[in-house]
């Protein structure tokens, strides 16, 4: 089985390559080796490598470090369709979508797949993912795994909350929360196991909410970090109340996976502590102290 992985240098792609690279024949070309915006080059690559499965993780935008990035719609749309137009040559394409497809301008509480298309996302990133979903709905062999909040090693610890809070704790810096909020976090190792399931099994549906199915607030996560740490951090809350929840109903996914055991927060955070301790000398403490990305956190002023 030949697997074509896009975005192998990113957070999810890097973990995929590391965890599945020894089990599968994975082609993970760099940007210099293959320009995903070049339709003919993508077509030639897929056919020449006799690709069976595409896992599309390459992405532009959606994070606090890309807030003002231009051409998000065109860039991501072209990448997706340059891959999707080759679906007749492959067995399956696995696309990583986003809860932003449901429109994040409101509370998303245990939202179900059937709630899709009640709103058109006003932001560029959500709109791109929305358009891809509309196409996938009618596809024969493309799966959309809608991600809400994925965490783990190789994520951007400068602003991704769990990793950022662990790093702050290691440097004895207070853990700062702009406003408390409930997220449906999924550990990266669990996501890889889910993707591997869909590599090897026939799917019943085209679209799945890919989440743990349990919303957890940031203060509770900070408390778990303090519980594990030898030196608990001060927890600072800047704005009172709760921000808009971001969680999903994952019953469709669980019905398909069967008996699937998710990694506990405590178990995953212990692994992340070990990882960040191993690279502590490579982390710029001044950048962590500056915490410049926290200003991009949206605040629910109605609370």
C-alpha cells in the first residue's frame, strides 16, 4: 500500500510520519519536491508513485500565528482540489477538516454532523473547510475527519494551550488564560490511531466529527498540569466568564471504531512533560515570557 502524505513537516503530518512511517510505504514530498498548487505536477506524482491512499494534512491558516495571512481561501482550495481530482486513481483520500466548518461565531456544544450547513462560516479558514466538506459529501472515496482541538508534541508551544502551559510551568512562569473555555481536545496519538483505522477499513460515512467527545475547560487542564508538576504554577485568568464552547458529538465515529480507548489527559500530559524536558534547552524562554499570541484570543464579552 502506497500512501501519499501532505504536510509532513507540520504538527499532525510529522507525528503521522513518525508513528506510521515504519508500518507503511509513505511518500511525503517536501514543498521543494512537489508544489501542491501545481495541478499537473500533483497528478503526475500520484500516478507515477501508484498511490493507493492520500492523507491530506497540509494547511494554511487557522492558527494565531497565521491570523493575518493572505490568500487562505485560494491556497487551501487549490491544494484540496488538485488532490481530490485524482480520486479516480486511488482507493481513498483522508482529508482533515475542522469544527470551524460549523461556524465558530457561536457556541458549538456537542454539535452533530447533521448540523452542518445551517451556517456558512464568515471567516476564510472556516469557509475553505466548509467548501471542501460540501464536495466530500458527494464523493465516493474521500473521508473528512473534522478536528476540533488536537494536542501533542510538535504542536506550536508558543500559543497552543496545553503545550504552552507545560512549558511555562517548566520555566516557573504563571499559566495565563485570557478567558476560560471548554474545548473538545484529542491527543495526537489517538488521532493517528483513528486515521490508521480508516486506512485499513471501509467507512460507512464520508464525514465524521473526530473528537474525544468530552469537553474540558482550560482551568481544569491547568490544574492537571500543576498536579503532575513538581512546582505548581500560578494560574492567572484575565477575563471573567466563559468563551464560546467548541465541542462535538462523536457517536458516529465511536459506532464505527467500536471499542476505542482514548488516552487520558493525565497520561498524555505526562508524556508531553517528558518531551518538553528533553528539548528544554531549545526553547526560547524570552518568547514564552513575552506571550505575544495571547492577544489574539477572542473574548466573549457577553460573559
